């Protein structure tokens, strides 16, 4: 489904990789040292968060850090400036909310301390009033030990108003926990700390490692980000009271989440909630009269535990979930559809409804839901026996595929970790979107593959479109179900009525353009994550006209 654009880039070398990930450079001679470039985020029409990290020559020193925002790269027209501090308690991170800016404007910014100046970043405020066009880059699932962040490099080189990062910005796994052997052994994309991130220092160190990546630095330096976490900034398949990748030996779950949340707040250019770094991250951004960006937390804020087919074929919370049981599809289906189960929590569900109602009543054209997991229904694909036989999959993997295909004949969904695992909650949201006549554009990450859906409620009322963005570097379905991509795509479409297009095998990002007339999506796929030389293959544009609530 893609056309090839020969845009070849020869990329620069590793750059900052040799520098300490977050600790002191022992040979440091400068009085202040900017360790991780600059970043900006959460733009509003008059302000934006500016971020850097600067360490003093002597560990116990508090640095005064000056920041400036200017209209020009030479900083001859400074429009805002101020002072902040770099302190050890906040991991030497400096975050300021630069106010007094003009709407829809590009700015340059930088920091300085003791005569040392940071790199210069570019950022942009959100527009007000009539907005002819607004262009967003959408990213997710950047896994350092799986390969290079070539997709970030391409985003850095593209003219965008903002980057939405929908989570899995880091991964919490230990060395070799979720890694590509070539990337680790040949490209030396090894993680620190070597163990799984559990304590505050672990999460800080992991962010510090990721942010030495020159492509990630480039995209932060070039564009403002609006971020939400998915599970891996916390622990795999997190829900409000636990995670698949958390056990008792790893200590108290809530303490771990506090650490993960603090490190996220420190390292990401996100505006800290009024209640502090443990506050909710769901929030809203107005893009003039054109759109509201409604950013959700489908992971931690109020999410009930997700089901797993093996473990929860019969779901009886009062019984040890590990006890082997015979499958009982009817009981499973009933439990899956329990209306009390929620992906958002009651408070966030209300906030979402209020946000959509306010957006439509103020006349904003588009209601964009920036969130983590796929909203569209994904059925279980039926793969031909010949394709499975030729796949090279292990016998155990083939058996699991057969088990899943048997579930598929029962109309059950492929992924219980997405909105498909919370069907009653999804239906409540779908009806609300239909009732308010929103022009919904749902954006999702998480799967590492590219998806496009026409969304509808159970009454078949169209509610809008969804784009699932491909991962930056994490492996996708080609890794788990190595059958011909075209056959898999067709089988997924056959099993999923709203699925308009899917790419099951490539990494990249999504470019979403909103205008008063239409919304357009274009995927940009990178040819490799295992070489810094790469091509970009861009899909044809997919268009949703305003009022249509489906792709044309
Ligand atoms: Fe991911």
C-alpha cells in the first residue's frame, strides 16, 4: 500500500554516545556542563516548557541557570528571559514555563550558567483563532536496544508544529530483556542500568541513556513535544494497582510508580501538574478554532486489570488466578463485557466527556484523542496452513497460533491489552462521541505497527477515524507472526470490519495534518533500524473530510 520516495540520508556519527549517561564527566573542566542538549514541550498559545540538564563542576554546588527565548537564532530579539536553578534533588534538571509569548510563533531558546551556554533549541507556540493548517508528528515505542532512532531523525528534518509522543519513550527491561542481538552486540546499543528499572535512580539513568541518542536529541531540539506515557515508562502492562512486569520481589508497586512518575516529570518536557509530579497527566490543548488535543492516560489512571487469554479464560477475582482451569468462553465473555470495568477510571471518563462537549460547543472543528492503545476492533486473523507451515515458527508458537485462531472463530479480539479488552468502556465513549457529533481523530501507539480505522459505535453510527502510529524501533507483528505481510494484512482486515489499512512489518511515524476541511494521515516508514543509512518510504495520504467521520 505504499509508494516509494527515494529520500536517502547519510546520517552523522554517534556523537554524544561516549559521554557519561547522566553522571559526572570526571575530566570535566568547565564550571557547568550541559549533559543532554535541550527540549521543549506542552506549548500553549502564550507559553511553553523549556528543558535542559546542567551539572556543576563540584557536585554540591547549586547552579543559577539563565534562560532566554528569542525571535531569532542570534538572540538579538529576546522576548522572554529568566533564571532558574539546577539542583541534585531534581537530577540537575532545569524546567521552566516560559510565558508572555505570542501565539503560533516559532522561537529560539537557550540556557546559560557560569558563562557556559547550551545548544539552541527551536520551539513553537499553539495558534489562536482561525488556523488554516496544523501539522503533527506522532511517535511511540522507541526502544534503544532494538536499534537506531532513524524515524526520530526523519521527524527532526520535517517541518512540524508539534510532536505527539504516545508512550514507550523508554523501556524498563534489563540488559537483553527486550533487545535485538545485532543492536546490542554490534551496534553496542546496551542499556544502563543493566538491571530492570525499579528505583528512582534506575529510571533517571535509563532516561539519561536514551537522551544521549543524537536522533532523539535532534527531534527534541527541533520541535516541541506533547507526551503521555504508555506502560514501559512504568512497567509492562501496567494498570492502577499492578503490572505484568512487577512482582513482590521488586518491592512495593506504588513506590515504584512514584519513582517512575517522578523521573518522567523530571526528564520529559511536560508541564508539572498543579498537585506536583504525582498528579494526573491527562490534559487538553486548544489549537485555535481548529482542534482540541485531548491527551489521555489509559494506563495508570483508573485502569482496571487487563485480562489475558491463558490466565483469565475464567475470570474469578476471588480465586487464585494462577490455578489452572478449563476454558469457559461464556464466563470469559461475560466478565470481559462487565460494564464496571474501565480503561480510564470514572473521573477521567467524566473529564473526557466534558472535554469533548466543551470542544464541540466552542466550535472546534476536530477532537483529537492522543492516547496509548488502539480503540478500533482488531479481530484474530486466520492465517493459511501453508503460510504457517512456511513461517519457520517453533511448534510451540504454532500451537499458540492455532489456539488463538480457535478463539477468533468465537469473535474474540486479538489484543486484550487495548480498548478491545474493555468493550463496555469503549462503547460508553463511542456513544458519547456519536451523541456530541464530534469529529474524532483517535491517535494510538503501543502496537509498533501502523493501523487506520473507521470507528463506529455498536449502533453503527460513525464516530471518526483512528490512526495507530508505527513504532520508532520496537519490533512489530512480523516478529511474532512471520508470514507474508500482504496475507497478514488481508487476514487482519477480514477479521476487523473497521480496519481500513494496516502495515504489519515496518517502523516509522505518522504525519497528521488538520485543516478546516479535512484531516490527512501519512505514514513515513524507515527502511531499517540497524543502520544509520536509511531510506524513507511514505504511504499515500489517507483523507477524512470534516463531518464524514470516516476515511474517504
Ligand atoms: Fe511499545
